[in-house]
């Protein structure tokens, strides 16, 4: 039985916030792959993108996800683009119960529009960028997810409970 819970979805879907609260509720350790990368490099993701480009960041992300997926009994919040690499998808699917936090591009935009630390959003039309990213990535999210949880404007506690209920139905936490 898969004991790890791995959250996927686009930036702004709530993976870190829901993941942190979910881990606390379930008595699991919480990791955010982006935060682990920042801690190891000593710089934020935007700086890594600036210096190494997206390829360099994805290489670091792949290594961190592989390491974190080897742990047991964790909740892992992944970066929105982590599903782009096949090795990440395989690791996540093999080592955890993957939960896709699904929401619309418009709602995602409303959550992150003022966040200047998201390198892929530094475009002329961030909403269109989000729509394209969602179009490109959603097939991967849907393909690897064991559970899909729709998120909206609900409070974090309600969304955490929704994830817990979905996991209980799957019987993953026994």
C-alpha cells in the first residue's frame, strides 16, 4: 500500500498549503520540492531560472523528487512542472498516492497574480500563460493521479478534509 501522498497541480493550486495541513492532520512529514531546492541552493527558484534556465531547474527538481520519493510516510508538494519529466512521473506513481489539486486557470491567476517570485508568470499576459500551461500539463496530471480533488475558493480546512475523504475512500492511510 502506498503510504506517501504526493500533490500535483499548477502553481497556485494550493499544494504547499494543503500539503502542510494534510501532513499535520495525518501525522506525516511534509516536504515541498521547491523549498528543498531553495534550501539546498541558498537562492529562490526565480534566481535558479535566471542563472541556469528552466532546464537547470528541472534537473535539480528531478534529483530532489527522486530523493524525496524514497522516503516513507510523507506528504510531498511538487512543483507545477514536475510532471513534465517522465522520470518524475514514474517516481511519483511508484512511490506514492498522487492527488491532483484541480482548478481553473482563472482561479489560479486570481491567487498568484501579485506574486513576482514565479518565473513562468513574468509575461505580458500571465492569464494566457496559465491557460497554456494548464492545457499542456493537465493531461500529465490526470494520467498520473490516483485521486482528483477539485479546488475552488473554499477554506484550506475544507480542502484538506476533501483530500482526506478521498484518501479514506481509497483506503490509503490504513
